[in-house]
C-alpha cells in the first residue's frame, strides 16, 4: 500500500510541477527541474536550494557557483545575517545583480531566505537588555537586522525571514529564561513581523530550529504550541520552517510510529518545510561530514609527512632548551611535539572536531607562545643571538603549521574510511544508487542527497555549493529525483540499517 501511495504522490507532484511551471517564465526555461509550491505565498521553488553558509565576496568561486546554480534552475537562496559577518548576504546581492545583468534571472524569480537571532561578536559589547546568551529576537533588534539585510542584499524585499534557533535563549547559564517566556517572545516578534509583511519588506516569515523536530530534547520548541499561540494574521504570515534532515538526523520526516513528525504537522498547517545540513550530520554524538572522494588524501604521504613533522618539531624544541638562553617558564611552553604526538590517536577519531580544535585552539595557542618568546628575545637576549632566535621562531611556526594540517589530513583518512564503509552499505540496500552516483565528486554525498529528495515531504533541501562542480553534482542529483524509484519500504530499510543508528 505504501508503494502505491508514494506512486500516487509522485504522479500528483509531477502534475503540480507542470501546472506551476506554465505560470513561471523562470521554470519555463528549466522544465527539467523538480519544484514544489510554498502554499501560503503561491511561490514555485526548486526542490534544491543554494545554502549561503561560509560564502563571501573574497572568494571568486562562491559568486561563480551561485550564478551557476541560478543559471541551472535553482531559485532558492538561503543565508543569515551572521553568515561570514554579513559577507554572505553581500555576496548574494552582488551575484544576483550580475545574474540579472546577464539575463539569467530577475529578482522576482528568486526566493531569498535570511535569518536573524544570533548576535554577531561585534555587537556583544552593545547594551541590549533583551539579549539572552548572545541571542536576541526582540522586535527592536529584528527590525534593525531586517534593515541591514536589505541593505547588504541590495533589495527592498526579503521573501522569507526566519527567527534563527530561538531555542538557544534557553541556554542562559543562569537558568532564569523559561520556555513560557520564549513562547511569549516568539509570539510578540511574530506580531511585529506581521507589520513588516504589511509594509512589504518581507513576504512571510518562519522559524529555523535545530531542535524543533526533537520532542525529547530539553530545549525543544514545539511547533504546534507556537502555532496555537499565534493570532490568525500571524498564522497566515507564518509560511515556512527550516530544520536539519539527513540520513542520520531523520526525526523531522521519519520515525518508528506514534506521534506525527514535524513534516506531517507542517503539511497539516500548510507550512513549507526547508531542510538543511544534508552532509554535516550529528551521528553518535559527534559531527560527521558525509563525504567520500578518492585520491584527495594519500595515506602513505600523510604518514610520512607526520613522521617528518614530529621529528623536526621535536628537534627544534630540543634546540631551544639546549642552545638558547631562554628562561625555563618560556622553554616549558614548547612541548607541542610531545603533546600532539601523545594525543594523535584521539585526534584521529573525529575529523570535524579535530579540525576545529587544532585551528581554533591549538594554532592560536602556539602563536601566543611564539609571540611571548619574541617579546622576551627583544629585551633579554643579546644582539648576536636575536637573529638566530628569530630564525628559530620562523622555523617553528612553519613546522607547527604543517604539523597541524597534516594531523587534520590524518583525521580525514579515518573519516573517509568510515564513509567508504557507509557508502558500500547504502549501495547494498539500494543498488540503483550505485550507477547513479559513482561518477560524482563525492559518491556518498550524492547518495545522501538522493535519499533526502526521495522523501516527498521535503519541500526544498538546502545544500552548501561553494564551487561550480558541487553545483553540477547537486543539480544532477536533483534531476535524478524526478523519476524516483525509491519506495517507502526502501527508505525504511535505509533508516533502520544498524550502520545509520
């Protein structure tokens, strides 16, 4: 029965795609792109959207990728006020203007989403009595965020504006911020956003939440509870939600039965569902990137580089102790070769965490130690030793930097091996995915996206596509989803697989 239901949905959806396309000149030029409709606004959108996280004006690949996505029929662009400190919105504004000048699209062809709620570090020092845990959804703050977003995007209208993870306000370490207070503030802000809709500065609004699909979470905000508190006008203007959905984090769409999923509740209330984080998932309590790519990292080369790095860094630390007149308190700081070597096994277990830890914590710590040594040398070391010590500092900085990046590559090898096993499991469960995805830049990523798009309740999957080759892969996967052969039973088999628990 479920196969029949899915077949009926596919037929009806394809019929809807054709009906809506005839009213859109943009999709008349892209008739091979699967679309869906935002019920409350009537807008036709591609089922794949361009994610604006980590894009900025300083990387030419990013603008090229966005223009390529639009040119290939992607009309959804998702960003946020704090992405790259506002640079993401600026890049989008520039790229769309260029796409317009090239005759690729008009602003009205696109559906642009931006979000606010996080307070950017440059704003932390400003007085704001409504800010909680560096987060704010007060109307005064949101009004300014919308104004600044319009300026950066170079437009006078944002299609969908979202409150970004308001549940973070519950993380207040003083525990004085209650769930009831959060609901009241969401309602207050939605009432204000109704005014923005009336002015035409936004077309509609919604909530982006990492936890809305997780009823068991202590910080879960209930979608039905929010809707029940809104006025009729606010419920009409509340047009969409955005939440994570991928092959590990499936709660938004799929469960073993019982209560309705977030996707089902959204559908019942005519609220459109955007999903994000297709390839950056939380699995087993850690962040995991779903990527496989052969030839990118050669294990033998990485092992050889690591061995050389540790040896050279250790030699430099010995030289500092034995050949330079440096006080003991400074010498004791330079034991990084030993510290990182002893923790190499632990650091190899999670590529994402290792990369973040080494780049955000260890690398700055080493720089601080080297700066302290340079300051000491400028005052305490004789002139004839200063030049030699400066050379040592430069050599140490170079070797430490190389070691950090090689440890990151070492952790990536472990990730790729795990992901190759996962890729093989998915191919075994659903053999049709093999021929479809093996020629992609990352076969596992392509499979993961195919599985997401096979879920009919996903209105639009937002994907980071910072390079043209990533755009090409994602759009190809999107087109494969038109004639979908993945039945409900096959999706159940995938989700119930022990490798995905």
